[in-house]
């Protein structure tokens, strides 16, 4: 796949370069050459041609490169702050589901910070920073839309979880369909107790 992409780079516009870099980072591509080839041309283009979503995705690509290839210079290091700003602007707002889970965590005595932001700029739904433990409440947008099959996490959700684990975080996921199946407070509290104990 990478070899095929490299032969077609001359025909890629800035958005296509950014999207392809994002796609390779999402699957955890372990060769830095493709990222250098895709991102280097973006260093000389007018960044107004990239929207905030493109810039946000490029920020996560920068984290992937930092973690996977520690000695590799990020080709877009000169606009890192711009990428981070775009990334933060695309972080989702707290949902009713998230607040419901947070309230249940408080009931069971799991002290946490709501909407904790790591030093890398990653927003965690609930976290115990000292223990490096995060709880992510995954609503419908975190899953691929597939009918009649097991729900699968989408690329962004899997990518973020992988980065957090690489940074040393333990990530506990609370899928919306599991939470919505719990019919009373006792069931919700018991569910979360098993989650946090089984981390």
C-alpha cells in the first residue's frame, strides 16, 4: 500500500497528503519513510488549504511519529502549535452519557477529574492522573456503522487509545450500548465497579 501511495504523490493535493498520512498513522504504520514523503510537501504549502479537521488529524500524526520514531524530526514541527490548536478545537463536548457515567463513578468512590487534558493535549472523559488511568465513554460516533454485526471501534477511537497506552495510560472503555442496557442505578454502579477493579 505504501509503495503504491509513494508512486502517486505528485498527484496528491494538500488535503490528500494529510488524509493519507492520517490513514497510515491510524493503522500504526511502522516505517517512517511514508510519513516523511507525505508530510514534507506540506511544509511548503499555504496551510489555508487545509481545514481544521486536516490540521487536527496531522497533530495526531505528529504524536504517532514522536512515539513510534523518537529520532525522527517531524516535517511540520514549525506549525506544531497551529496543529495543536486545531486538535483542541475538535475535541468533543461532554455528553449527557458522559455526565451520567461520571456521576456513577462518584457514587462508587472513584475520585476523578472530569474532562482532564493531558500535557499532549488529549482530552480524557474522566481520569485519575496520578494513577495514569482514564475512562473513555464511547458514544455511537466512536463506532463504525455496520448493521447486524458486532460493533467495531472506528479508526480515530482506536488511534487515540493506542497513543494513550503508549504514553503510559490505562484506558477503560464504557461503550454506550453496554451502559444503555443497564436499567437502574445499582446495575450501573456494579458495572463500573467491575470495570475499575478489572483494569
